[in-house]
C-alpha cells in the first residue's frame, strides 16, 4: 500500500518499505508561536503540546523531560492542529510542515524537527504473496523512473563523442548509432527531466545538432 513514513512511525507497526516515491515530502516539527520567540525546544518542557501524532510527540518529549526533570503535557487533537495555540489550548504544537503556509498564517514557526517524511510503498513482511508484491514493486518503480526521466537524442561529430558522453552519460551507457556520414553519430541517452534544458544547451554549445527530447510513459530499470 501507499502511506506516509510519519504514519508508519506513529502507528509503530512492522512493515517493509519498498519504494520511496518522492511525493508528499515534508517534516514533522515542533511549532511554536513566533511572538513567543522560542529558540530552544527544551524551553517547551513542562508546557502544553497539541498534536495528532501523540506517540511520536510523547517519545520526543520524554527524552527532553528526562534532561530537564519536567513533565510535558501532550494533548491529542484532530483537525486544524495549528489553531490550538491561537485558541489557548496549547503552548506549542507538533504538526506536519510542507510549505508552511498554513502554519505561518497561524503565526507559528519551526522550533525543532522530529522527522522528515514522504509517501512510501509498503508491504506486509509476513505476506505469502511475495511474487505479486515484487511484480507490483517493479511496476511502480518503473513508472516513477519514467516520470523522473526523459530520452534525449541528438547528432554529434564522432570526434566529440567523449565530450558528449560526459554531458549525457545515460543510466548505464548512451546508445550510439553511426550515420551515413561516418564523421557523425546519433546518440540517445536517458536524462533527468529537470536537467533537460541545461543539457540541451550544453550539447548545442558542443556542436550537436537535431537535438530533441521524448517523454517516457513507462519503463523498467
């Protein structure tokens, strides 16, 4: 299934993490009102903390409580956790921070990060359907790889092949095809989608021609 690493940690369950998807990246953080100017998370020991992650929050503050001989009160709430401070329900909160837009609107800022998290593909480590799980893992992994990469094709003088390879090393090696003109070659290579424009510029400066990019729909690594 698909879930967040934060949810797995909070539930304290034994699952096998198969793929990190790169989606939904954020952090679980201790947030306090900016007006309070809390710079050290230890200053929140003994205070009221609201969260929808009571297990992780309790474990985090238990260590701090031991170092400060205090008792932090953890309050489990659902819904708009970031509103708890403004409503007088808490002195700080533990919540997910992605862009920070909602938290900043509530006047909160990060004091400390408990963990970073993203969406992952997980499986039951005791499942009897390992063959099916592996097949699904390969399919999902191939799709994600295709979305992160593209194929770039171009013609380049044979004498500049080595320089071109440094620009487009490919996943393993570029594909090289001789042209009717023996002094030129056609090259194809997989590149990261986010680097396509820079790579095209570099190839053009090198003297490559007929440069074009093809999106990938799916693939297998």
